[in-house]
C-alpha cells in the first residue's frame, strides 16, 4: 500500500502533469491527494495493485496500466482514461460509471461484472476484450472496435449499441432487454 500511495503522490493535483515521463516506482513517498484531484497523465503504473481502491474522478489520460497487477473491484467512476493503455487489465467488478475511455486501448481486458453506466468508449479498441459487464439503464457510447470481444452474460439492458460494429454471435449470451440494436431496432 505504501508503494502505491507513493506512486499516486507523484500525480499532480493541479491542471497539468509535470510527471508525464516518470514511472511511479521512482517517486518518493508523499501525501496522497483526494481521488478527484489526481492528475496522472501519461503515468506508468507497472506493478501496482489498484484492487478495491477508490480513485473516482482521477485523470489517467494516456496512462499505461498494461502491466498493473489488478484494478479488480476498484471505484474508478468518472475517471478519464482517454488514450490510456489498459490492455489485458483485470477490471472485474470495477465501478466505471461515467468513465471516459476515448481512444483507449483495452485489448483483451477483462470487464466481467464491471459497472459501466454512461461510460464513453468512443474510438476505444476493445478487440478480444471480455465484456460480461453491467450497463443498467445506460448506453455504451461508440463507435468502438469490439472485434472479437465477448459479451457473455453482459447485461446490456437499455444500452444503445447503434454505433458498434457488433455481430449477433457476439451478443448471443447477453441480456438485451430494451437495448437499441446496431440496426436501430429495440430488442424485446
């Protein structure tokens, strides 16, 4: 935990990050800012475990999570992951409501049971991701590349799938009640 807090302390609590080229392991320990004030633009979180942490509202724009240990069950609601690399990251059960994933890379990411109400995946690469996610009364904002993504047991109730290039085969095991399908029809 101390190493993680040291890494997060490197994140700026002002508008711009002057830590963009430093890796988190090399930063001395300091006071951790409230999550909504964290500005971790282009940070490298290799080796960190964010499991069950509350980092809601943090700015992780362009950050590298590809070698993170876990983000399982973390609260990252309203966080900004624009352009971030979350390839093969375990996001099982994570609270990601309102999070922004514009142009993010989530290749092979595990999003089973993740809460994504009003999350923005515009331009995101979700190739091969496992999307057994919960999206009650919300929409998955796209377009996003979901080539090869699996939606097994995904709850897409009332989700808007209009801008996703997605096959019926990918959605065969998803809950789609009231979802607006890619062809504009509403699933019964």
